C-alpha cells in the first residue's frame, strides 16, 4: 500500500530490564541481553544442544537442500515499481548481505534480466567494517532519486538512516543521517524530512517509539528539527508522513495511544486538522483526491451504518467540508473479509479472503461511480499484490498455494494479467493432497484449518504431523507454496497443518478481537481443538504430533504445550513471548497491551492463567521443547526464551536451545543463518516424531 500511513508496531527499541524481586524470579539475570554471565550461559547451552540436533541423520541433507533453495538464482526477484524502474533487493551465496539493484520492465520479464546494481551491501560492510543488514529504503516520489536507506548492525530493528542518491549510486555527503535508533523517517519534499527518533530524555514513549514528530530541513543539525506534534509518554507512538500523488501532497500525522486506535491529523497551511473518523478506523490510501478508509467496527453516520471490516471512499474536499456521502467499496460477509488494498495511479487493487481463499479485484472511479472488475486467479490459493505503479494503472501480483510454486503476474494499465516469473518446483507434488477442515472450539465456534498430506498417506494415526499457528495482531495464515516445508517435511512423509485460529485476520477484525485480552484463552482453545481433531480423524496421534510457531505464535505453542502437554510430542517455539508478567517491561512489550492486557493491573488475573512461564508444573510430563531466539532480537526480548529454558531445566524437564548471536526477530541476518535455524528445526522434528 504505497501511501498507507503505517507504524510497524512490532518494532521496538531495547533497554535495560527494570528491577524486580529476585526471589520472585531467580532468572532475571538472563534478561541482561549482553551480560557476561548470560552470554556465557547462551554459548554453552546453544553449543551443547545444537550439537545434538546437527547429529540427527537428516540434518545435513535438509540443511544442504535449504541452502540450495534460499540461494537459488531462479527465485522470483520481488519487484518494487518506482517510476519507470523496477527495483529489487537480492541475496544469494555470492551476495550474502545482498545487493540493491534495478532494471526496466521489458528487461525484467526476460529469463535473465540485465540488472544495474545500485548498492552492494557486502562491499559496503567490508569497506566500513560493519555487519550491515538491509532494512529497506524510503524514496522521494516521483523521481525516486533521493532515498533514506536503513541499515542495521547484525539484523536488529534499530537502524542507521542514511541519504542515498540512486543516480550517483552513492551516499550523499553532508546530508540527512540519523544514528542507530528505532527511527521513523519519511520525505516531505526534497529538502525536508519527517523524523521521529531518540532525541534524548522524554522523546520516546514507554513502548520505546518516537513521541515527537518533527520536520528536519536540509543543511541544519538534527537538534534544530522543528517539533510539529507531541504525543503522550503513555502512547504507543506518533508518526508523520506525506502521501505523494499526481494531484498533490497530503501531509498526515497519526497519534497512536494504543494498538488499533489512533487519531489522524491532516496538515493544512501549517495547522493540524483532525480527521473525523472512528479511532479504530484507518486511512488506507489516497487515490487522486479521494480518501480511502478501512473500518474495524461499525460506524454510525447520520442514519446510516457503515460496516465494520468494510472499505470506504470519499472526495477529500467534500469530507473536509462536512460531507459524509461515502462510497462503500466492500462489505464483509460471514466468512468473507477484506485482504489488502493498494492504489495504482488510476485504480484500487483490492484482495479479499473467501473462507481463507484469495480473490482479486480492480476498482476504478468514474463519473457514474465505481466499476469493479474481478481479476481471474488460477486457483483457490493466496494472492498478494507485490507492487503498484504511481505512473499508470499497472501492478504486479503473486499467486500461490501449498503445492503450486509462486507465480508472478504483471497486469498492464487496464489490461489482463500475464505470468512473467515462476518459482522453481522444489518438490514433486504427485500424490500429495490439500484439504480444508473445521472443528468446533471450546465455545462452539468453528475453526478452519488446512491439511497437506504426503503421497501414500493413510489415516492410521501414525503420521508425523506439524501443526502451525500464529493467531494474533489480525495477521492471517494463508496457503503459500511449501518451498521449504515441502522437501524438508511433506516429501519425506510428514503432514503439514495450518490453523486459522481467532486472533488472526482471516475473517476480518471481529475474528481478531474475539481472542484479545480477557478472551485470549480462546487462542489456545482453538489451537488445541485443531490438534484434537487431527487425532480424532486419525491423521496423527499425540506420539506423532508436533506444533510450531514464532513470536506471538511462540506464545501460542508455549501456552498450548503447558496447558495440554498430553497432546504433543514435539514443540518448536521460535523467538517467543513467554513471561507475560514482565512482557510489558521488555522492549516493545508495552505497545502490545491492547492485544494481551496490562499485567500491572487487574488484567493479571486472567493473564496469569495462560502465561506459559508462570504455569510450568514440575510434576507435569512435557514434550522436549526446542526453543530458539536471537541475541540481536530487539523486538521480542531473548530473555523470554532464555528464562523458560533455564526454569524448565531446573524443574527437571529436558529441552533444546539455540540462540543466534545476530539476525534480529527473523533469527537470521542472512540466508545461510536462516537455512541453519530451519534445518535445526526440521532435524529436531524428525528426531522427535520419527518417520
């Protein structure tokens, strides 16, 4: 979404853990991310446990295969349309840190495009003696010559921001540069940046995000940037940005007091005008002079009820003048929800989810209203809009499903899609099947899930099976090609299952809100209901059932095995949240309280019933869990996994642990590290589940 006002609220900044009663939590020393004692523990524990997993016979084969897949020159180079150019960031065995490059459309669609390298991160890292990891670039439209490039040391979310000239192919001397921080930067014009960063004491919220929104003029020191807006210390963040369209520029400031709620201001003639929309609505984009809005809940406007989960459009000038005659572009149904919205120069490109199957539409405004055209997809899989043009109505989208390699389509201005790139086929799908089932959760709500079975599958209860889930922050788990899971798991006889539990966004905002705060136990109930259904259908059995999840999904699988240890033989718990008493004091945790609740209030009465760290039972028989995290994860604190491992070990429970010393929340700073961590995971699963 090219002009979407976004704050990546899963980003955070690091900081020391606050003091707490050592007698209450004897493992607090493991929260010292780079403490000498903590790192010595990490090194010893990781070395011992990874040696065991590397010795599993399939580890070497899977590791080699994943390296081949991740480094393949035949992967689809993800396109970013910027004016006449197509930009791409690429990593492979010869470009470990990666290269930023570009080409033109007629060249891009060739089997072997001729690329122009803009920035070589490996060369830059060597020249500057830094382990730079690419975090993206924000470029000024419409020329896309001046860009703010984000570079992270070792993969952390904290990044250095440096101005780059894509014509000269060099960083600009005496220009905009921000030191390492969790900064928010955006272009106002060629000589002015919106900037939110760590300006010193009082400039950040308790969540660690920028509280101040400033405008920084070229040629002046950062300290002289002019404050335009101040949020509260207790807020999540405040952000300034500009939406650049052919019709002009729209300057926006968003104050975000908590997840899913905020106030948006339009800057007009130097003054801020509050936009009269619900606090939980979102300015999704601008299309020409039209304001595009998505709703999370119903909105009563006059005698009309505008639907929660719907998509609206209105002329901006009419809206500012008090008009409320909205065009309702999408209305959700019981199992049909809005997927994504992106703007080209001429149209809105809208994807929807119909019982977790993707559909794609082009919506075009005209003198007689909007016309809607469905763009045919090759199957009932997942569609992702990769990039849209600000020059015309062209765009790229990708279609995929569990057994079909991703195919990239280019849609010309007003035209029909043509396939231009296709991922390699990394496994033979012959004999494999995909089915969608559903099961009633504890409260009777039906929970859908997908099952991918291998060739020769029989429902005899003996199939090694992995159940994957996330279920949070309105993120949907959709069918995607099993490029890694196929050769590492399904081709070897394993069953792969993806659960669409509440907390996710598969059926719109209401599906998400059904499992937040005091209702978060539904997250675990839905997941374990799917596990029980897999056993009831004899797809697998507890002796052959493993679960996997990361981040919020790490909390999900952590809570699930603690609550229902008899259901699972294996657990892969990746970069998890686990200590829900202290999560709000660690890194970005305070910003997630709209999801989980505030443990320093009466909310603790329900949080404590499912906090994995606090519900461990020394008498229980738990599976031998594999935890992994990253020292450089400054989003979800590595202390969660460290403390859980130490506590379980001291309680007499056998577990496995791996901590990568770099890589950030992705647990891998490059493709080689990702291949290694995933190879460890699959080796562990085969060791535990057999087959």
